[in-house]
């Protein structure tokens, strides 16, 4: 560790124009992440041409700002509207939206923002201290290890099933089935039913917007008759803009181990090219629920659920940079765009980058931390505006969200088929709401299913035997964790069942007596 290079990086970045570039990047990222359908990856691609005329570090600072801001921006619509702004913020809706419905939107947003900031900084510290070591370790992950990791993540379906394990498993299978539509890992087109648009499979975002946004809008339409009168809503608006900073930091302190554990999970999984932030947030949420003191409150508006999701989600950034700058391998699509920006400026990422461009490498760490600080101030300043969204009458809110969701789905691939998918899956989600089928396992199956199949196919192409899944140590550890996760969940469900039945049994015995 050369401290002179670190100081030189600070001198390079702590310049008014550089700081302005970071702030603009973070603001653009937050806006892109907050609008369902407009992902920060799309914002990065749109911003890419504007970095051509900039110095390499300044161009990279803008893109890192968009990346970090986008990862955090998804929490806004997830908490306020129950609609994930990005796929990686799906888990934030589990507890964020219930808190909004309970009148705790500012507290939920505050917890999400602070968790995002801490997660980003922890990810940057791990990247700075352990980046090269973790990068070498990530090379040990072949298709067998990634497959077993995804199997472990899929066991979370049991924890997301709510009241009925059977309905949760059925929902998870539906998600896996949806993920099989399109081109298989071997190159065969399947389940397209002669529809050309289905040959490439279902895009995640239209399905996600439909299941979470449109189904929720249909629920809201049903509730319009019981809407709060205008004068009462105005009164509530004044209450909502009071941000309980003290309460937020108490929540974060109570969840300190949750923050640390989720950030480490996010950073670790973020450095695995095939895993993705979505898998990381589901795993960290499950671990937070298993280790939490109030397990029954998760999913009903528990700050710990937001902490787990947002700290993990943003720590993924630090992990994703590890293979990017140490090996020249992009951790995700956003990292691939940033590698393209570096190559455009004549800089080739890889092990030689540390000796050839030490100031640039250290500048990345500094920019990530400054982006985290920018997230805090920008989102805190805009928080009073965000919270007013919850006071907008549903009769105005429903058509506005409908238009934003539709435009966002269309902008993804510029095809009307995605808009049709939004409404079809919205109707499916509404029906599932009515029959108490949980939607989260569907998303989990849809996101993880294709990765599971792709890695399994790769594994069998490299070795047709099943034994490597059990003889490779890392793969075996994940499989053991998967079995342990299932057993733990079954034990917890049995305990909860006994707790719920005990009072009724007691009443029955009293009645009988």
C-alpha cells in the first residue's frame, strides 16, 4: 500500500470540477434508479458519449457517480410506491412499502439512505484493502460453485412464502418456468409459441413492473372509495416531512451487525461475475431474517429488512470493481460500460493497472466514497419532496404511475410487446394477490432460474459427471448451506405453528371445560 499514491489520488479528486462531476453523476443515477424501467445501466450508456472529451479520471468519476447513485435510487420508488426502481431493489419493497403504509415513509427512506451510504463505504474499504486477494479467490469459482450458490439462494423461497409454504413453492416454480422461455444455454429456442418477441425470453423489468406496479395500482383502484379526504391528506403531509433523524440512527445502531454482514455478503457476491446484485440482496435479507431478534416482523415493516437490502445492494459496487480493475473482467453490465470508457482513453484494466496507473486506481476508491457522501446529502435534501408523494391522492397517483411504468417498459427495448407484458403480468399479480399467492418467489425464480440453468449446462459441458458438485470444496459448502437453510426454515415454521396454535388450543380446552 503506497500512501503517497493515495494522497495523490485525493489531490486529483478533491477539485471543484471533479466534485461537481461526481454530484451530477450521483443525481442522474438517483433519478434513473428511482424511475421504474429507467435503469442506471441505461443512464450509464447515455452518459458514455459525454465522457469522451473528459480526462480519464473525470469521465470515470461521472460514471461511478451514476452507478452508485443508481444503486441507491431504486429505494425511493420501492419504499414510497411499492414498485422496485431497479431489479436489485426488489427486496427493499418487502419492508419499505409496509412502513410507508404504516405512515413511516420518512423513517424508511432515512434507514434506506444511511444503509446505502454505509454499504457503499464498507464496499470501498474492502475493495481498497482486500481487492487483489479476493480477485484471486474469485478465480476459484467455476460453474459448479456458481450453480451451488444459486441453489442456496433459491432456498430463500421457503422464507418468502409467507403463510403457505405450498403456495410459495408453486410461485417459485412459476418464476423458474417463466425463466425458461426463450433461447436455452445450448442455443435452442423453446416455449416461444411462434411469437418472435418471445424468442429472446421475458425481460425482467416488464415482468417486475407488471407484478409489483400494475397489480398494486389495481389494488389501489379498489381502495379509492376509502381514500383519505384532501384536508386530512394535507395535514398528514405536514407530519410526513418531519424526518426522524434520531430514530433512523437508532435503527441503524440496533442493526449494526446486520449492516456489516449484509455489506460483506454484497461485496463478496458482487465480485462474482455471474451472480449479480439481485442474488446478493435476497441472500442478505434471508440471513438478516434468520439472525434477527424479531423474525416475525420481517415483511411487515421491519427496518432491518431495508438495512439488509440497501447495505448489501450498494456494497455490491465495491465487489463489482474488484474483478474489473484487478483482472479486467466486468462484474456486471455497468462495469462493462466503464471498462469500455477506460479502454477508450487508452487504459487497459488488469493487474498491470496497479503499477501503470496507481493514481487512477486509488482515485476509484476516493470517488466511490465521495459518491456515498453525495448520496446522503442529495437524497436527504430531496427527502421532503419524496415524502410528499405519499400524500398525493390515489386518484391522481394511479394514472401517473401507470404512464411512467408504461413509458419505462417501452423505453427498455422500444417495443410495444413489453408494454403488453406489463399489463398481462399486472393482471396475474392482481389475481395472485386475491388468492394470497406471494409474488416474491416468482421474481426470485425468474431472476435466478436462467443463471442456474446456464451454470449447470456449462458444468456438464466441462465434465459430464455430477461428482464435481460435491467434491469441489466451495461448491460443497454452498450445498450444505442450502440444506441447512431448508432445515432451519422448517424448524422455524414448526415453532411459529406451535406458538400460533397454543392459545387457540388453550381456548378450546377452556371451552370444553
